[in-house]
C-alpha cells in the first residue's frame, strides 16, 4: 500500500516525467487562479481541483509523498467509463484499475479462495447486483498495492454508499476527484447490446437490473461526492473522441501534461 511505500516509484520512468504537472503549468496556475475549464458542466471549480491535486499528489509541491492521486470514474453501465479510462491512462500516465475487470479476473483466476467464492461473484454479476464491499475493496487495495503509480483511476467503483464507506475505512483515504459520465439510458442500452465482449451481463434482462441498481445505489454516491465538491460531470453523448476532448480539457486544467500530445511533437 502506498502508505508503506515511502518514495514510491513512478509508473513510467522518471526520465519521461509524465506523472507530475510541469513546472510551467504549476507556475501558470499559481499565477492565474482561478482557472476556468472550457465546457465544464460540473460544479467543481478548477481552483479547488488544482488545490486538491497539489496537496495530495505525491511529490508535487510538498504533498504527501506516499499517497497517489485517486480519481473515481463513475457513470451508468455503458456510459463509456472503460473506454475513456483507457485514453486517460495512456495520455496522462494513470494506472487504470477497473473494479469490474478485477472481479472478472478473480472469477477466471482459479484463486485459492475456491470455486464457491468465484461462483458467488459470477452469480451477482449475472444478476446485475453489487458484490460485497469487502471482496471488491480487497481486490482494489491489492491492485493499488502492486502499482507504483502516482495517479490512479478507479473505474466503476464505488457502486453504492456501502462500497464507498468500506473503501474509505479500509484504505484510510478518499478520492481526490470523481468523474461522472452522464449518459441517457437509451444510449447506454444501445452501447451495451453492441459491446460484443461476451459478457454474461450484457443482455437486456440484466441491463434493466443494472440500470435500476445504478439509479438507486450509485447515484447517491455521486450525490455524496457532489456535496463534497469533488464531482466533475462530463456529458457522455457524442463520439468517443468528442467526449475525450472534454476529458482532456479537465486534465489539462489540472496541470497534467498530455504525454501523447507532447510525444507526437517530439517534445
Ligand atoms: N462515445 C461512444 N459512442 C459510441 N459507443 C461508445 C462510446 N464510448 C464507448 N462506446 C462503446 O460502448 C460500449 C460500452 O463502453 P464501455 O467503455 O465499456 O462503458 P462502461 O465501462 O461505462 O460500461 C463499448 O462497446 C464501447 O466501445
Ligand atoms: O465495484 C464494483 C464493480 C462491479 N461490480 C459488478 O460487476 C458488474 C460489471 O461491472 P463493470 O464496471 O465491469 O460494468 P460496466 O459499468 O463497465 O459496464 C456490475 O454490474 C456489478 O455486478 C460490483 O459488484 N462492484
Ligand atoms: Mg466498464
């Protein structure tokens, strides 16, 4: 766990200097606060985000050197969380931890916890319900422990208030930022039915249940973090590229350097 990792290594080699905002960005933001985020729809002001980044991100401006910058990525099933997380991870040097993938990997792993444990998880996923918090938090905790990343995306978690409380209790930390991908139900259903990854839960019966669970149990988590000023809402309609445009603006406003952008220009 990062708490025990004094002087944690970077996700990428130090020479690439991706994970910390550039000195120029830092200087610029310190001089120009508050910074506006173009097209920002969420209530979270950029200066609040920046302050959080610089007080929590390891190594940046004297923040806690052991705690990574944690972003929860939330949104309904099919809203594009996984798709956008992949882009964020590669452009901005985040580790991408998908709670759903961790659970699916556990089912496929033949782990020492036994077949009944794996069947329990599979049955819950098939029914679109939420796996007990202690199982999911333990998988996330282990995944965080095994990465040296200074910034981490947690995709599709917490799914409910109980998940959130368990995460905060067990890890002793909170997210620095919560991204919420806002997508109409009919669009989410269309995307899930076309996802074509052979998932046991991408069928219309389970999708209907997942949408109810999302509305009843996941939205309260978004509301909780909204009340704490941590949520940045991004409209998830439009093309993948258009949505990533809004995501990119958010991260740029936080001072994160776009590694791909710089690399493509030989910088
Ligand atoms: N902006 C988009 N427009 C159309 N389809 C999309 C878009 N973003 C993602 N998809 C597709 O929709 C499906 C669900 O996306 P995914 O990223 O898995 O969502 P989530 O992780 O929120 O369930 C995938 O097949 C993905 O390729
Ligand atoms: O923190 C989590 C994440 C996922 N799941 C279960 O795993 C399924 C698939 O989650 P995933 O995030 O992969 O689905 P997505 O929203 O990306 O389609 C969910 O419906 C839940 O049954 C869960 O119980 N807890
Ligand atoms: Mg997903």
